[in-house]
């Protein structure tokens, strides 16, 4: 009886093209678009263009422009006037511009003018201002200065893998976001079975109710595992994503994520009486959880308060674990024990509440 129910659910899922597209194709498009916006092997280290204007014979300004060019971070484009520099920045032809006055001498109170959109987000404007300011300041020393700071990971934190790409973030982000959309499919399926009378016929047989729920969830758990394996496998093969840590750790965390997703489906179904109600409740819930959890915008760049709110979702814990496994070299299962436990705890809570609340006869 239970085996037949599991086989029936798997066949229904495989025949539902809409479900297969939403679980396998849509996340692939999502991660491909997002990842491509921030990557490109040939463009990754391309210097960013800036406009500069300096008067002939200004040795300090010329030294500053050479330092900017030699850094490899920026490509200086000389303009004939300060006004043309400002127009180039306003037209977004360049990311910023520098106007050097004829008597450029910051130590004497005659600094240059950094032309940049002051209304740009700090995370966009700040790195440009800091890099250009540091390069110009080093040029004033007149000699090549050695690095004043060398970045090293402290003890207890795994170092980053070499040549990590944006896909290290966007593959797991898209996978977790759409992986949890499996909950919506599970919830609608539960409500449909209840309304069609399937549950009443099953309960007429000598089968315990918990086994009926398990038989309903197991096929979707297998589909979820297949979905995540497909997305992460394609991320490695097609997008060049690297796995810096243990494949075992990746597999265990993924198993916990899929368990939380299918349990959330049961939880949502216990609160909805119709497919429309489940769809409305589930869609809003999943989008909010995905946003707070960092699937769309990395939590690291969110305000501190939003980062804390994100920890009330399984998405945030899952992405923290995936980040360590994918980006930090040598990460093992013990290193992500806390994220795995947190995601599993969410799954257990969803499953317990959903099983206690679910009404087979409603």
C-alpha cells in the first residue's frame, strides 16, 4: 500500500511539466542570469574606465595618473577639460573622474576633485573612492611603497579558494530559493488529495496516519534531492563553480535543506483549505523567507538588523553552510555542523506542527 502510494506520487510529479519547469528550468535561468551579470573570465579583471583632466607640466598629477594606470584597477582616459570629465561621469561613460588643478598639491591644501555620483549606494561608491584616494596618495610619496597591510585569515577560519567566482554565491542562492518552492508543490498536492477523497480511502485501509504522511512526502524528498543534485552539478560543469570543501558536507547539508522544504510543504498545507489558499500563503511565505535568508541579495551586505532577522529562516542557515563549503578551502562536515543542525531543526519543527495540525477529512 505505502509503496504503491510512493510510486503514484513520483509518476504524477514526472508527468507535471509545470512543476518540472519550476523546479529544474527556472532556477537554472535565474542563476545563469544573475551569475553572468557579475562574472566573465575575460572581464573579471578588466580595468574600469575613469576620466581625468590635468594641466601639462603638472608633475604630481602626472605621477598620480601613472599610479592609477599601473594599478591595473582603472584605465585613465584623459579629457581636454574639467567640464568634459564631469559630462562623461554624468553620462555614465566612466565610473568616476578626477580633475587635477594646475597647482595640485594636497599637502598644501590644493586637492584634486573626485567626480562621482554622490547619491550612489555606499557599497558601490566606497570602493571606488577608497581605491582612487589610496593610489593618488601613494603617488605623492615619490617612491614605490611596499604594502602596508597583508590580508590573512585568522586561526579557526578556513581560507578562501583561489579564483572563486560569483557563481559560488548565486548557484546555492538560486538552488535554495527554488528548492524551497518544492514546498508549494507539496502543499498543493496535499490539499488536492484531501479534496479528492484519496486520504479518506487510504485511511479506510489498515494504515496509520503518520505512514500516510510519510508516503506522501518521500517522493517529493527524492525529487528535491534530484533537483539540488542537478542544479549543483550543472553549476560545477557549466558555470565553473568550485567546491572548496568536502563533498560529504555538501551532500549532508543538501539533504537537510530538502527535508526542511518538504516539511514546510506539509506545514503550509495544514493552514490552507484550498489550492488557492495554499498558493497564496505559500508564495508570499517563500518569497519573504528567500529575501530575508539572502537568496536574492547576500546577507553580508544587508543592514545588521536584517541579517539577524534572516536567521529566523532556514534559507539563511543553509546559505551560510553552502558558503563555507563552496568558498572556504578544506571545509568539512564538522565545520558546518551548526548550519546543518539549524536547517534540520527547522525541518523537524515544520513537520511536527504540520502533522499535528493537518486534517485528513477537511
